[in-house]
């Protein structure tokens, strides 16, 4: 080739390398934060763990698809996950075959993280993603490698910008064989670094007509589950990627148009793991606080209106709780709202702001005590 534009065109492809001395402090910090967080998870009761797991997989599946502008119904994803975990999912929508496929591949990757990754397994995941054999209204090859060239582009028709051109189709079989050998057999590389390298390697091969990004992130989830030594996931990489999708695409493009040194991508990857752990940690701590709150007031009989508002106050309640807001949220009379609130104050669950006016607002008692 006359001009090298992409890394697969380089003579040293696919000999990825990185500056381990530069990465060690970040790698150590990431490992420590993961270990501390997973230790917290292990101390929780089984119900909280199952719900935390369902929350994370739900966010992972929805976010991984959203990165590619594919919107899945959250209730359908949740229903599919809960049925697999044996958790009650009454009232949730029945999932369709597209949702089932998206859930199946991530669930298989995480639950069976110790199973070898083979072409057959990869192709099976691809078939699950496209049960109708269609992508954006066009028929594609599913359950097998692509047969022609593929480009990553953006922009409107006639003004497309080519960000990446994948290797020719006749190279894919050999490329996948080398990739799978690395994933399944390479034991000398730290597992977190391996997950990062596998991610950029797979999307650089781009073996399918569509779905490459989602399957790359599925492979990443499999390797992270292996790193954690758990058939469950408690932090979602895709959720963090989705928060700044442009940064993700920018670092991928930078990596794919440079040398085989992937230090910058690994740095990005490790920092994203840290952010995802922090996000999950905050949510788990909130769940623990909510569980403790309900345990502390379990002895009190409460009506549906009170339970509804107390649940809302445990989440991101907008504004202050007033009598008028109670009436509006519960669609009840002013006298009923006053009676409900007074009952909660008498039980020591709510406190007022001390203003004693028509605009008096109310707080949870445990918030006042515990800060």
C-alpha cells in the first residue's frame, strides 16, 4: 500500500503495545477501587444484589444500543432480565425478540465468562442482534462475517465523512482467528488491559455488516466479568461511554489512525471503568440507605398515598414537598393530604420546616438526623 491511513495497514499490525510504566499507577488505582466496591456488594443481602445486577445490566444493554442510536424499551429490557434472575416482574411489558436478543448476548457473555469465545459464539451473538436479518430497513448477512467493504461514516448524504475503513472482507477469517487466540489464550497481559485491547482490536477488524460496536462492548463485559471473577456485573461501562459518546468515538478514531501504541486508549478505558464504578457505588449506597429507611419504619401501617410519596422522596424528588404537591401527586383532597402528612409527622417519619404557614414544606426525618 502506498499510504498508511489505518492501523491494520501497518506492517506491525496487530502487535498492539503500550507503556506499562505510564499505566501502572492508573491500573493500580482502578484495581483498588473495583476491589473495594465489589467488597461492598458482597456484604449486601441477596435481594439487593439481584436488583443491583439487574439495574446494571439494564443500563449496559440500553446504553450500548443507544451509543449506536438504537432505542430499546426500558421496561421490556427489565422484564427480560428479571425473568432470567427469577425475580418478580409483574406489571412490566413482555419483551419482543429484538430486546430478547440484546439481553441474551450480554447475559450469556457475563454469566458464561469462562467459556471460550469462538467464531460460532460470536456469530450466534450477531444472529441474536438481528433476528429478522434486517438493519435500518436493509437486509444484511447475519450470523456470519461480512462479504464486502465497510466504512464508519458520519454526516448527511452527499456530505459523508469517512472516519474509518475496515480491513477487506477476505482478511476477516484470519483476523478473527488471531483475535480469538489473544482473548482465549493470552495470559501474560493484565485482564483490564486485555479488555481494553480486545475492544479496540475487535472494532478495528469490524467483521460484521452491522452490530460491531455492540458486540465489542459485549466482549468487554465478558472480560470484565472474568476480571471480577463474578458471573454478575455491578458497574456498566456503556452507561459511562454514553454520557460522553463523542469522547469515545474520538479516542477510537485517534487510535485507529495512529501507531500500534494503544496507551492512550487504555488510559481512557481505565478512567471509564473508574467512573462507572463510582456511578454504581453512589447508586448502591442510595439503595442501602433506602432499604435501611424502610426497615426502620416497617412497624408503622401506611396507606398507598404515603408509600408512594415516601418512595418518591427517596429518589430525585423535584422541589419541596408541600401539602399542595401531596394533593396533586396523589389526586386527593386538601383534608386527605393534611391527614396523611400529620400521620407521618406523628410517627416521626416526616418533619416540617418550622414555618407553619400554607407554604410549609416537609422533609424526611432520617435526612435531618443523618445529614
